[in-house]
């Protein structure tokens, strides 16, 4: 099961915006809700995913909240709004928020170099700051792009030092700050920074500083061993049907992609961000911080 498909989300947004008061004449609310429901059913019927949860909120008005298809094909378990999905790189938003919170607490600065928190990491003569890591401008090689070298370890729950060894000595793709290139290695390092600055493991900091205060009861680190109620299974497409997804370690994605959540929790998270309940208003003026957090 998947959280979303990009073209599908674009269609949902276009439909929801069509009834926005600022755009003049609006279709009846019932017609908009019916259209959103139809798009969701068509996405599953077209075998774009085994199932999905959809939550479309405009202001305080819930236009659609529902589940479609299955979270477990073998046992025919239907998706509901409570279904817990792996959220992949949406994890980076939470990691960025933790970094900015710790900066506001005075435990770090975005202009600190990575060596302050990960002194053994070789920067090959470059000055790499936390701001570079946050904004994908460090030039550090992305460990998930290492081809066969990455595939050999993708199923293993490796400790930090073994993961760093995958990319620490690889040549930089460019000098820090020179350009933008999406980088999972930067967010892995930020997870280590958060742990060092926060004095706790990443999953505990997430719970204590974000999930619990915001009431995100179903947002957590997506470890494979614990029993997580309502967790969706992973699938891959094989021609016109689905097969079980290849098993991968969920330790390796770490602060760049290791979280699980639900559609309602992600909506609550987004609303809390925009309301300034995650990062103090003064922190939102930090150059690039809020915008990059939402884009991460």
C-alpha cells in the first residue's frame, strides 16, 4: 500500500481548490466531495496501489476522509483512516523540525559544522554546516545512490558507524553550498546530530518533542519487530498485479525515511506547522528554514 501518487495528489488538490472561495464561482460542496471520492476509487481500481487513505481538509471543513482498497491483500484487510503507512521521505520534515527546535533551545546552531556533533566524519577539506545538510546543499554523496554497494546492505540493520562508512570517503558531488541535490546522507547525519544535541535516541526525541505534544498517537519510528496496530503491508507492482515488496531494513533510512504515520496524523502535523505550534514564530524567520522543512 502507498501513501500517495504524485499525479493523484495533484488531481485531488485541483478538485479541492476548485471550490475555494477565493476562486469565485464554486461547485456544490457535495459535488466536490463526490469528485474526490471518485478520484480515489479510480486510483485503486486502476491498480495504481493496493490501497490508500485520503484526508482532504479545507480550513476546518473535512471534504473527504476515508480508506480505499486493502492494506493487506493476502488477508483482505481494508484500508481505513487509521491505517498506518510507511511515510518514507516525509520523515525529513520531522527531522528538520527537531533540528530547528534544538536550535531554538540553544543546543545547536544551523551554522555549526558537522564536526561539532560527528567529529569523526571526514569532510575532505570542506566546511559542511547543518544548514547545508538541511537544505540538501552539502554535496555529500547520497548513500542510497551507490548501486550494488548499497544493495548489498539494504536488508541489514547496520549501526551508525557502518552506515557512515558507506559514504564518508566518497568524493563530494560538489562544494557545499554550490548547488542543490537531494541527499539522504545529509538527513542521516542530521539524525545523528539530533541524537547528540538532544541527548536521546531519535525515536525518543520524536515522541517527546513532537508526537506526544501534538497528539500524533500513530506517528512513530517504523521498526519492523514491534507490533504496530493497523500497519499496512508493502507491495510492488509486477505487470498488472502486485507482489510483496522486497524486504529492506528500516533502520537504514533512519532520520531520512524511517517513520510511520496515518493520514489524520499527517494532517494534524501540517496544521500544527502552519500554526506555529512546532517551531516558535521567531524561528520561522530563519532563512530557508520553514520553506525547506515543508519541502524536505
